[in-house]
C-alpha cells in the first residue's frame, strides 16, 4: 500500500475483487468495475498507439461524466501526466495554461470541442467519444499501470489569484500518500460500503481524491450532470436517489443547500448521508447552525478538512461543537507533519500559547515536487526544520484548547474572497494593462462593509475614466469573484509618515455612492408585479436597500451562492410548474435578465396546491382506469384474481424487529396518508366512481389487515407468497404479513424472518411504495415527523379535474392519433389466436428469453454513442421488431408508462399517479430506403418528449377524443406495452437499515434485505402465448446496432415478417392438420398460417380440393364452402372450428 503506484495498482486489484459491483453511476447509467477498467484500457491503448512518452503532459477538456473518469485514470496508466482544463474557465485563462505548459495532446468530447481555444498550434485533438467506441480494439494491457515513484502523475493549476497560475506537479509518490492519509484516517470516510458524490470541478485538487478514493477502496463513485452541483433540486435528488453516504462540499454549496431545504422542507435529502466533509473557506458556526440540527437528526458525521494544491489535504477533524465560535482546521492527517512558526522562526507549541499566531508549515510525503519550469518559486516555498523538509503555506493559524489548529488569516497581502485566495497584485496588473497610458498606479483591497467585495483605487490624470469598461475588461481575464465591485479614480494615494500608502485613509465608497453616480435608483422606475417580487428578493438576499436593474449580482457583493438562493426561490415560488435552466441565471446576472428569463419560461404566476381537507370526492383518472379494468376487462373468477396487486418481501438479515413497534409505525403512516382509508363506490346517477375517506377499524381495530404466520420450511413460505393477494380495489388497499421462520415468539422477528407488504396499484405506484418504505424506516427509528401536514391524494384528484387546462393536451392528442383506427390491432403472431375483444382471463405468467451479453453490451454502448437513453433505444428497436413482423405494424402505437408527478407538491404523496399513454410512430414505407436507424431514433425521441409534456392526459379522456362505435369491448391504442426493467442482484440489498433502541439494551442494527423469489406458473394459463416462441427469436442483428445505425431501415425490415411468423408460431394440433392439407394442395412447405389461402397461390378448384380433404377428418368435417371462403386462413379456420365446438 505504500508503493509509488499504489493508487493505480490498487484500482486494478479492486476491480478484480469486485468485477461486477457498480463502480461509477450517473443518474440511471452505471458502470461496473470490469466495465470501468475496460474503458480505461481503451484510453491507454489509444495513447500507446500514439507513442506517448513517459511524463508527457496530456490535457483533458471534458465536462462531468464517465469520459472524465476514463481520461483521468487512462492518462496516468499510460505514463502521461494528467492536466485538467475546466470548460467553464475564462477563455484567456485556458489559453494562458496551454501556452505555459506546451502539452501536445488534449482529450475532449464532441460537446466541449467547440469551446477549446483554437489559437493553439501543433496540438492533437483526441476525441474520447471515438476512443471509447466499442469498435476499438484493445491490445495486451498486462503492463499496466506504467508509472515511476518520482515520476509526475498529475498537474493542478492554481486559480491564478496569486499572480499567474502556477502549475503544481504531483508525483505518484505524493499521489499515493495523499490517498493513504484519507484511508488511514480513523473516521472511515471511504470504505467499500460508501457511495461517494463527486462535487468539485476538475481543476481543483479535491477533485483528485473525490474520483480516486471511492474506486480504489471498492466503493461507488456518484457523478452529477454538467452544472448539476449548482442546481440544488437536482443535487438533493441525487443524494436521495443514489443513496449517497459520503460527500465533500464547500460552505458555499452548503449554504445554498440549506436555503433550498428551508424553501422545500425536503429533509429526506440527508436520509442516506453518513459523512459530510467541509472544505474551502473558513466557516463561522452560525453558518452551520441552521443545518446542524438536521445533520444530527440523521446522525451524520461532520468533518472539516484543510489543504492546498501543493499538499492536498493536510489537516482535518470531526466537528463536535462550536465552543470556540469558529470552525477549526483540525489535526495533522496521517503521514503529515504540521508546525506553527512565529515571526522569529521559532516553533510555537500549543502549551499555554493559545492566542499566539504563527505561519503554518507542512511536511510529509504528500508534498508536491515543485512548480513546472519555475525552480526559483519552488525553492521559495520550502524550509528545513530539524533536518526535515517543510512547505510554507502563507496561512496564519493558532491552537485552540483541544490542540486543533484554527485559521487566523494570511501572512502577506493575499486576501480571501468567497473562500478563494486572491493576490491583489494580479488584479492590479490586469487593471493597469487596460490602458498603461491612462493609469499610473492601482491598489486593490477589501471593502470595509463587506469582506466579499473588492475596491480598486486607480491613480490617473483622467478622473472621468469609464469604470464600467474597466470592469468588463477584467471579466475577460479574471474570475468573477476577482472583479472589483467598486472602482474609485484618484489623482494620488494618501501617504503616511513613512511615505507609504495609508490604507486606513483611503476613501472607501459606499454602495449608495456607487449607485448614485452610476445608476438610476430602482424606486424611480415603474415595476410590474413580477419585477417587484424579484427586486424585493434581491434586496433581501443581498441585504441591500437599493438594487439597480442593470447591475450584476456579483458587482453588488453577491456570489454564486446568492444566485443559487435566488434560483431556488424562483423555481419553487415563482415558476413551480416550469423547468428553468440554472446555467441561464448564472450567465445572466442582473434583475432585468432574471425577469426576462422568468417571463420567457412562464408569463404568469401559479399558486402552490394546498391541502383541501376533503373526505369525499371523485376518484382520480388513474383510479378510474384501474377500477374499470377490474370490473370490465377481466373475466370473473372464483376466487377472484388479484391482477393489480404488488407484494414486496423483506427478509431480516441481522438483528431483530419488534412487531408491535412495526405496527405502531405503520399506524402513524396510515393516519398521515388518507389514501389508506379510501373506499370506492360507483355513483349510478352521476355515472362515475367516487372515493370516500372512511375510518374503517374492521381489522382488529385497524384499517388494514395484519397477519402473523409461522413456517418451518422454504416451500411453506413460497406457498404463502402465492396467497398474498388483496383481491379487488373495493377491498383494503394495503396489508401487512409478518412471517416467523421456525419460532413462535409473539413480538420479535429474528434473523431469517420475513415481512410482506402488499399494495394495490389503484392506490400505490412504485414511487408510493418507496415513500411508504422510506417513512417506515425513518418512523421505526423515530426520525420522521408524522405531525407535519401534507397534501392528500384525494386533494390531488380534485385539483387534477378542476385546476388543469387541458386545451393544449387535447389538441396534441387529437393530432397524434389522427387516422389511427379505433379498432386497429397490431399484427402479432398469437399462439392461441387473437381474440375479437379486450376481455381477458387475468391469468398469466411472465415469459422471457435470455439475451446474450453481446447484445446487451451493444445496446448499452449504443445508447452512449448515440447520446440517448437505453429506454429510447429499446423502444426504437421495438418499433423495428413490430415492422419486421408485418408491414401492417409500420404504423404502431406502443403504450408507455409515465410517472406523472409533474408538480413538486406531488413528489411525497402516497397514491397512484402513473399514466399509460400511447406513443405512435409511423415507419413510412416510402421513406424506408432513406430513413436511417438514427433518423427513426430521433423520431422516437421527439414523440416521447412531446407526449411527456402532455402526459397528464388521462387514458379515459383520451378515448373520449377518439371514441367510435364498436361491436366488442375495446381498449384501443394499448395493444402493445413496453417498459424497461434493469435487473440487479438484490439478494443482499442493504437498502433499509433500522436503528433500534430497546429500553434495556444498547443500540442495534437491523438489516432488512429485499427478498426476491421465483414464481412458478403452476396451473395458470396464458391467454395468447406460450414460452417456446420467445426462445426462438432471432435478435442477434442487434449486435451490429452501431455499424448499422446510419444504414437505411429497410435493411432491418424488408422480407423479415414472413420468416419471423414461421419462426415464432407454435401450432395447435388442429392448425397443424389444416396446414398439412394446405401444403399438400399448394405443393409447398412455406405456408403462412395467417395469410389467406388465395394469397398463397390458391384457386377456386384448389379450394374445393381442400374442402373435401378437410371433410374427411372428424376434426374438420363441419367445414363447407361458405365457412371456408369466409375464413380462408389456417388460424381463421381453426378458430372458427373451436368456437363452433364450444357452442355445441
């Protein structure tokens, strides 16, 4: 673990140990460790072919994503020196870095290529998209990684705030020592059990540990979309959805997150977080007070860390309290030596010197090797103490009573703005470069009234200089927080007795002075209602009395955190029904810009849905859909078949649970969500379904049934699983079943016991089930506030029908389904014949076929290469499959499930929201020779995007737009249904861990794992299919998905349907008999059982011949000329005979 290439070698060892474990995840995309290594090898192989020399600098210019990770490790494994360029940095800074280091190669992907400076000459652009293509071949990689102990591993460029940016070079030795310090730290932040969120941008040193640490210890690295760290709603959703356990954030993001939680009250954001590290600027305790109570509620370990680009993280500690009114820097990390040196060069020890301040110096193996091509600057950074090498940080510090180091400022004129070190000389030089002839001197300092504002004093003979033009010039070369908010033009500086600038007597401007001279006061301008809301919000956020329309938020003393706070308020109070782009609000920073963006996203304000406290009302559209299907679509059986029931089975893996405490928790959940008390009645007079909230205590004093069983064998438990039904929607919508395995303890569930929760889909969708399980977990631990009022599902059902303008949706769905016949059926190869109506038995079993790993890999890679989702790609392939079956299917509707929780208020309601709507795609035969697979994919993507926009249109309402008379019961447009279920190994899914505190015992952990069992079909029958045909499908052409993506789709479709029909049809004995006679008369073995006898070469004479032959067999003796000519296909005749036999 101390070898020079520990980090890279450990990565490969970990990948072999956890080859199928998820290594990296971004939203719904994942890479296992084996996939990660494979992609890294792709990068290494490509660099080897270019004969990359050991130690050659290679830039990476990409946004957040999987490519970023591959390039990071791939460059170092190939022997190159990794240097990240941030696409969001100013253009001039990028050019400066590139010119300074003279790297020859740069890794980009297509979306960042256009942003890369074009002024560079002699550089070779390498596209990661192409390098990671599945078509690339990989050579033998047995010699990986290729690195030397003192060889350069990566370069981090400082922010440039202390002069020209410095290129900090780290070796493989310092890289390994940095990572080892975290791993050996006794706080266990990084283990194989952790999901670690990557937050820092790629140009910061923290980014290195965020990326490397999770994967070298066997954990999971969680990525966010580009700019996702600025969108607090997405940030919060990522923490929850990805179950993030560890994250490192700067105080700015922490404040923005706190602001977001205050607005949304989404406290479950930290449900899974166990470790939070604070890095960056020093924080005051009051900045943490608002959030600390929430963090304590979830038992989150809060740490603070301190470091620099030159040494990574050198200090850290766990925050216990705020007695010192400051947040400490911490103790020395493992492998580091930290000392305080006073102005006389003497070491300060903590004993009785708590108020003595000295410069912090750091020693250890993690120190950088030097600044690139700057030996003089490198030498000035180091000092020898007791024959050991230390690095001077320039930071002042002192000890507190706990021997922790506390930050006490800077030793030079560097200042900190928004937590970033700023050397004023860099700003001063930039201002003077604007016009050396006009400006003779410049001095930059902080404003007295606000530490985050800079003031520039300019000495010039021209007192009428255009200060706005100077600020614009600074923005081109400096980061936003380095641009002075105020510029004061003077003819000379005030001097003290020693002839030096007297900083205390500089005329510091006030905000009012600056606005009076540069802007018109806002109260003198007319404002709309929206402008007034935005204006008041800016005044409150920036703590100002006056804010001009056209002044940047940064110029007013705001920061990126201020913009995040403004964005959060806009999103949840001004335009809650619209998606607004956080990046737009960051690039447009004035009140006028924000008002314009808000108007363009939504021209009028919308109110938040509030609880209505109803006890009776009309059922929702989703409830009506399911109730009607239960009543009319399925044939009635005794006992009834629970077609819309869902059971979730959890096994106790360790510890124990109290049944009484479980029931108390469930009772609290049931009392909070009225959907558990819902009962349905059909109002005959009004002709619709009504729901009522009835406190029914008929189940032993509860409104839901509870069962407790004891089993001795696995087979008994499986039998119980088959019996877990709720019957119809008219019965209880939820039940709970505790199963004891081999014991009869009346209140305790032990290891190996089970809990079965059964839900009815009329009241629960998958999101609702997850909400229930989440509340159950938190409630059992006493961490959930069940007293908080919330919107009820019956409220939503009322709002749904009375507060939604469906005019646009009606118009869209009229156009989308225009010309699609009411009774149109897809041409599918049924094994038992297609029924004439939509009546079904309700009996079924799931049929499936194994798909080779090559096809799966091709599909996943195809989604990445084609920049689409796996669902969109699968849906496109499904349309092609339908078109292969029959030309009739080239105009097809496929039913798509839509989550339909389209407002923030609906996210935490338990209820049924999922909508089923048809996605119609026409594969025009006339254009099949020119339309490519990619063209069809774009068509599918466009249709999905549009239909999602109008996804709140009920299926029943959709039918009213297109209703047509029909002889039989029909459910049009939903003949085929597609959903994508990604399978994972959930046999040990430690998803819900309950912290149990018994009155007479210590705290214990009870681990619940989701239990999946294989349901055998038993005596159930399928209405339409048997399993054999699905095992005969020829889908191997999907392996060629990428090579054929730009080929015309007629290569996929033409002449395929006949072959597929023959392939997947399994004939009944009656059909085989008829087919044999057809073959004998037509003298061919190629009989299509669906097509007419006459379409396949039959004549009237041959038809009579067939009739005579059929009449010779008792099975088909009833066939005469009238019956034959009315049903001339094999399946048609067979169906006719079976129907007549049943009637007799």
